[in-house]
C-alpha cells in the first residue's frame, strides 16, 4: 500500500521496484528428497500470487532441477527471468539453507545479489560478500511471492520468509 512499510519502493503501477531503492529478502529452505524436483521461492510481478509461469519478470532462489546441476552436482541457484545461475554451494537433501537476496533497483535494470548461508548476522559489520551477483537487462518488478515446494507434500520445507529495506531486518542477529 502507498502508506505501508514498502511505500518508498513502489513504482507508479504499485509494484516494488522504484529506481534508487533496495529490497532485502531471506528464506530458510530445505529440499527433503534426493531428486531433480525443483523447490524455490519466486518474487514476480503477476497478480496471481501462486503463478510462477504467468510472467517472465521474476527472480527466484532455490533448486531448479537440471538447470541447477553442474557436473552431476545439485547446487543452490539464482534464477532471473529465464536464466539460471548455479552457485558453488551444493544442495544437500534434508539440510536447511539460508538464502538472502538483495535487489538494487536501478534505472533500466536491477542488480540482484544472492548470499548463501551468510555468517554475518544482524548488525554485524561488514556485510558479507555475496555468493553471486547478476544484473538484469530490464527492471525487476515485484508484486507477489510464490513458493514451489515440489509435487509431494514431503518434498521441501520453507520457513522464516522475511523482507525489509536493510540487511539487519532480514538477517536478524541470534538474539531475535
């Protein structure tokens, strides 16, 4: 809403993505099964919150099946639109991963940084270096968050989804 916590990030069409602003997001994600079934959190511009395929304008983190496999190893990955960027961090079944995203909304593009299991928490300084960063060719617009946790109820789990305008808001220190 125009008076809510993210009002300064809103564009004229009401989506998050105002140039010159930054959004942080984090999630605890665990893939329970040792297979190529995708599991992901997807930030996108569609009005259909659950719909991953309704728009190409999206950023996602998770495991994306064969798109996340490198040399036979399953890896946690970043997806921007329809491009996949595997990290060097292996996806280990039944092991929870802490994924943090930083969206830097620029004029005409968005810089997206992914941090996998950052060790600096809360107000720890300095901020850790991202695991990987990519710049989009077009601005990212965010209206919804979708979770895909596999075809089976036991495929994956997600917890502690947070969004804020600072690292400390989305990566609280252990006392929180």
